C-alpha cells in the first residue's frame, strides 16, 4: 500500500482506539503522521511500515497546542495534506442531570477541538493545493440512545460543521467528510461496558451491544480506519460534505421486527 507516499497527515486522539488505528493505517500507506493524545503513550517518534510517525501530548481544547501540532507536521515533514479528528469523550446524562461542567467538557473536546484543529490546519492544507479533512462522528448524530444528551448533541453538531467546511473550502481543493461508526471495540466502549454491565462480564456486555448490529458484533477499529483511509486518499476525490456510516447495518434496521 503506497497511496499516501509523500503525504503528511495529522491525527488528533491518535494514541488509542480508532485514532490509533487511523495512525497505523495511514503510516502503512506511506504517510508521515503527526498525532496527539493526552496520555504518556502519545509522546513518541517511530518508523512504521515505510511511514514516519511522531506523537505528542496535546489538548485539542487549546488553540495554541493545536497550532503547535500543525506546525510540527509542517516543520518536520514539509507540509500538511490530511487531517483526521478522532479525539473525543463519552459522558452519560439527560439534560436535567448533566452538569454544566460535563456539558462544557464534552463540547470542548468533541466539537471545539475539531474547530480549533481545522482552523489551525486549513491554511497549511491550502498551501499544498488542497487536502482532505475527515471528522470522526457517530451514529448517534442520527439516532440517539437515552441519557447521552451532551454526546449526541456534540456529534450532530460535528456533522453540520463538516458540511459547512466542505462548502467553504471546496474552492481551495479541500474536501471534508464525516465518518459515523456504530459500536467499536475501543477503550471508550469497554469503559462504558464496565459502567453498564451489571451482573455481566465486560466481554458479555460488549457482545450484547454487538448483537444489536445486524452483522452481530461490534466493529474493530481497523475497519473504521479503512473508511478514513478511503476518504483521505485519491480514490474519494469527488466526495465531500458527506456522512459515511460504518455501523454494521445498525441504522438500516427498524426495531419493530416481524415475528419469527
């Protein structure tokens, strides 16, 4: 795989979960990748499968830290062609019982973080004659669980923000698309499984959520990363402003099932 030879990518939330799989996939395709995370594993410099990877600890809520991350990509690898925003958090609560602090935390990381990242990155993408922005959203932008008011609101807003960027940046050759996964086997999903499993084991709770998908399981992060790679590369050159579900058929089904 060499579709990203000579390309430079920036990935937020790249130290674990879907973001980590995206970093690995882009590097495997030949890209040089700069990513950020908030844990110690984010601080790294490696060569991987022909691509070069640099990680830094950075907070997507801080405009200066996102500017520094973009400039690191430019200074180290010569420019910027691809931006993938994967940083995000899940919090539970209705409008009534979600505190203002939790609401702000979710919106600042999930939504403002994308705005700050893209605001810093767009001028550098424009310098290269265009590029691709891929925003990680969720099926909950379309169809919500109960008690996820802040999370659902943030993901629906990301879909709208992506459409807006697609229109505003099309003349510059910059495409913007959104990926909406269903349940994916990540540390975030397993944290939620521990929170809600009751008498079940973590594995049993994850499997139960998987059975809600017509394909009968949760996704692997690498499966979502393949959609990101498609949208980041030349094979999707006429796709922008679009929402792409990677959900195992979850939103295709009607819960009012016919009797056996």
